[in-house]
C-alpha cells in the first residue's frame, strides 16, 4: 500500500515536470516566432520604375510653382446682409427661376445675415487684393475679413467693384506683402499646364492642376450688349470657395482670376473659368485710379455665324458675328450699323465669336474710335464707330398690353409644315406692344421642327425675310413658295425686349 502511494506520487511529479517542460517549449517557440515577425522585411527593395529625369524636372517645377504662389492667395470671409421674404426655405428660388419675388406678397421682406467665403489674390505689396464681385457684393460694413497664408487676419475695405466682369478690388492696411506676378497672356495656348489656387469648401490654400482647355470662352451663342464674357477655360478642379482665387502658369505667374464653374450639381465637373489677367489689370487700374470704370460700349446684340447663316447671307466662308439687334442711340446704331450686318473685323483683326468681339472692345474707353469691317448686301464695307459710355439705367423693354381678338380666316393663319412653324396676322395691339408697323406673329413652333432647331420661338414677330419687309401671312407664303429645296432664308424676328435673326434651310414641301 505504501509502495503504491509512492509510485503514484512519483508518476504525478513526472507528469507535472513534463507539463512544465512542454509549456516552456511552447512559450519559447511563440517568443521566437514573435522575434521572427519583427525581423520580417516589409515592402520591395526598389521602386517599380525609374522615372525619367524630364518627369522629375516637371515634378520639381510644379512643387516650386506651388510654393511660390501660395503666399499670394488669401482666404476671404464675408458677413453679408440679404433681403428675403419670410422664413420660406425656398427663399430666392422663385426669383432666380421665374423672375418674381419669392414668398407671399403680403409677407414683409426681412433682412438676414449670412456668412460666405471665397478667395483673393494679392496684387500689390501695400495691400491691394483682387477677388470676385459676387464674393463681396452684399457684405456688411466691416464684414470682410482677409486671412493671409501666414494666418494673419485683416479687415478689408472695398475700393470698387465691376459687376459686368465680376471683379472687385479690396484693400487691407499692411505693407510688405508678396504680390502675384502678372503673366503676358497674348500667346497663351490651349494645352498649357496651369495651377488653380484657392480655398474650396473650407480647405484653405488648396492647389489643383490642369491645362488650359480653351481661351476666349463666352456665352453660349448669343451675347447682350453690356455683358463681358471672355474666359480662360480650364480643367483644374475649381469648387465653391475658389471664387476669386488665382489661375497660374507653371512659372508661377498669374494668368487669371477664377470666377465660375460649369456644373449641373453645384460641384466641379471638369469645367472651370477664369477672367484673363489682362482684363483684370485694366479693371483694377481704373478702380485704383478713382473707383470707377471708364469703358466704351459698342451697343449690339450679337450671335455666332454658322454655315447655314453664312450661306443665307451669301458669304464666301463662315466668319464674323451677326448683329441681331442694336441698342437705341448706342454707338453702333449712331454709326450706321444695321440689324443683319455681319461684323467681320475690328481694327483689322478678325472676330469669330461674341466673346472675341467683346475682348477687342473691353480695353477701349468711351470716346475711342474703332473701325469695323462689315458684310452687308453681298459686299464688305468699313464703318468707323465712336464708342459710348454705358447708361446705368439703360433699359430695353417692351410695353404691356393685351392683344385684341383676331379675325379667323384662311389667310390670317398659315402653317408651314416643312419648316415647322405657324404664323398669323398682327393685330393693332400687337403692333403697339412690339413697336412694329408690319410683320406676322409666330403663333406656334413645332417642337422638333427645323425652325425650333434654329432657335425660332413662339410669340416673335417676323418683320423681314431676306431683308425685305413682310406684311401678311399670305405674303410670307408667296415668298416661301418661290424658294426651292436647299435655299436658305433669313428671318428678322422681334420680341418685346430683343430681336433675333434666324437662318432656315428650305426643305421639301
């Protein structure tokens, strides 16, 4: 019995010893495994490719340009005061889209404060900063703050603004700033590398890169007489908050002030626009001088000339811009420019888009004389035009009246199926409303017809066809019946507050 107990104790002791030994070995193995992990080499020994030296030079150029231009761009915060009706969350929506005040007319408008932000570019060592007019236009007194790259904050005052170019000039009380260098953009080319610098969506001093996508970009097709749209287009990312920031070339020179994006979502979609620096300088020089803009205006409504329009006017090639209407008592009208003229050149330089003509005029002063080359009645003529100052209260508006009842007869309403529009006789009230003596009213335009594709709209009055007056639907029909397939007709169309010229190709009857 005693011997059995001794053997049992001995066996238990051996078991405990073997267990301790086993656990010790396992722990040591884990420890060795841990040390083995710490000695594991992470990552490959060499980069997958060896970059060409030219690419490295370009990379260093971008870095150097970014470092050079960042101190010239500032962050601008604005306390603004705006007028709105009531507390409707749709405030402003009705007015922007329907041209009428939002909210109920009996609700008293109220003043509201809101905070916005944008960017600006330092253009002088003593504190002048250029930005967009829309960034600061509703600012309260003392409500514009500027923060420089070194995080210093200043209160800015507005020296002057130019809403037509969307530029504003600010001044802060400081010396020794680092101003941007103005580039010479006479030979700016599509495809050149650029940097956009600003403060998008609260991300201060952000640099994005791209290329010059287009130059001389303006309104799509048509231009009003007082608008100034002559932009540099870029694919460098520009988002809300970039407004007023700089567009720079890879030398670090300023080529434009970022002003807008083309988007359907409110965010960047690959298309940004900048005001060219030569226009910026011209505006700023005026504002520094006396806070006013001294700019000459030619006073024309113009649109692009396409192949069909050129054919209709008997032009040898597609060239120039078409004058659709003239400002009453404007410079062009006083000089003898007529509706239906095609402006081919200004001062001997070709113009082939509304924005291109604007770019020729925008640097001229009121009183300056410019020479126009015009295509009229199958030949070119020269017309000197003395530019005039813009009247701030200039309005081209139609009267309001209610057309009287029209007589229903076979000759009173005529439908041109091959062209896609219907006309009817004018009543005396329509003649008064549109300020015309003769013509025919466009009562309907087929949605997918030829006329609709060329831009003809209902409620216009056709006053001339091929520069000859039209007095009735029957007369218009007689003229069109004399045309053969492939002929191009030119229609002068008048609306209550503007005119239009439409080129139409005659189709099969």
